[in-house]
């Protein structure tokens, strides 16, 4: 009984009530440290709707992109929404966010090294200097500041900032100048390119009679159906999307030099034999014949420029993958080189 009275007495004391009403936690407990990783905070005004956050999130249904309704001012704002019941606070979404300032914040943990700030994508966008005309339309179309830059009179893509949206590819006016290169199966892609080059060379060389009779300044136009190499290409790389784009990218900038040899015009002067850097052209004294080994030939044009009797003709072939009458074909254009006046 006395213990109950004691407790009543303690609770009735003025100091007890003052302690309860004025209770405060220590400062270092109340304030969250900078390193604390909380649920991501969304600053939707910075979002460019690239989807990097949703691709990187390892927790299903933790993050999704939503868009406000459209109005007279334009399209509604797109931005991520966090489901705190599913979010595991890993911070991956903030790590891959490419905007500056970031759309997603969750403490200082998202400040990782730049080289790891790469969005998952099977494509890598690059500029082909050979085809680029420096119009800078890719820079204007890019939603990420600094992802495409001009340096030393060249346009380049900063892979650490690129979000693989493809806007640059759509904006580029020159076919093939901006490429979305697949970064997997590189050896298989090389195999397809070799297949394309070898097939085109064999096809063009089979048209030697047409090339020999081609007047100067005239063009010879040929077509090779894609079906001629398609099955072999899929044996090398079964992914149809990748195989088709590899062939298209290869033909966009491919240029093949073709040498034709009209033996009936040869006067056996042998000037070409001495000029050939690989020994592809030889003279047989028993047969009194000058011969060219096409397998050794570099197509350097030395023989073409040396021969005074027009035995050698030198052509440049260019290519374009296009659709004709509903069928994919490789368009081939050949023109005799003007390295020397004939």
C-alpha cells in the first residue's frame, strides 16, 4: 500500500510534469545525417522522362513514370512516382538519373563516380566523323545538357551522360552519321560485316564485262537482294533486329575499290610489276605474260596510275540499303576513278 502512495506522490510532483512536457531528444538523434538514405525525393520539374530510374530499380512496382494531363500550354509533365511500400531505398534510381540538378534525391549516396553513371541499354550512340556534316542538330535535340558536345571541330557523345533516348538519331539529316551501335555480340557483328564485304566484292567482280565497257563519267548501277546474304547473316547472329542494323550501318559508309584487268591491251612493258607493293602482279617469261593475283592485290591503284595502255581500270563502289518493290536490296553505284586522265 505504501508503494502505491509513493508512486502517487511522485506523479503528483511538479517536477515530474515539467520533465514530461519539456522532454527533448539530443540534437544528434533528432537530425538525420547526410549519409542517411531515405525514400527518394522527386523534383519533377527536372525530369526529362528518360526512364533510367524505372530500368535500374530492382524492386518491382517501386517506381513508375506518370504524366500530368495535357493543357493549352502543351503536354503534361512526365515524372517518377515512388511507392514507399515497395521501395527498398537502394538509391539506384538516383544514381542513374542523368539530369543536373537530379530529379531524384536520397542523400549523399547517389553521388557516385561518373564512369558508373550509365543507363542500361543495348545500344551505344556514336558519331561517324566520316559522314557528319557538323550541323549540330543532334546537340539541339538532346534532352541532356552536355551529353553531345563539340570539341576540336568534332561532334562527340559523352557516354557517361547519354540516356540512349535516340533523339539524336532521329534528328540527324545524314543517314549513318549518327549510329546506335549494339554493344553486345561484337565478334558476331564483325562476322556479318565480313560476309557483306566479301559477298559484294564477288558480286561486283562477276560484272567485269559491264565495267570494262562502261564509258568514262558514266555510272553503273546494280542491285543485290538482301535475301542473298540474309540466311547466312542469321546463322552468324540470330537476332534479326541487330543483324539488319549491322548490315545497314556497314553499307552506309562502305566504299570498295574495284580493279579490272584487260589482258588484251597489255604490251608487257612490266611497269606495273615494279610498282606493285605486294607482288600481286608478276611477269612469266616462259608465257610472256603479266598476271595479277587478286588475292594479294591491295587495290592501291599504283598499277592503274602507272599503266600507259589502259589495261587497268579502277572503280569506286558505294552502297545503300533500301527497299525496292517491297524487298530489301543493297543498291550499288560504281564509277571509274579519276585519279589520272585517260
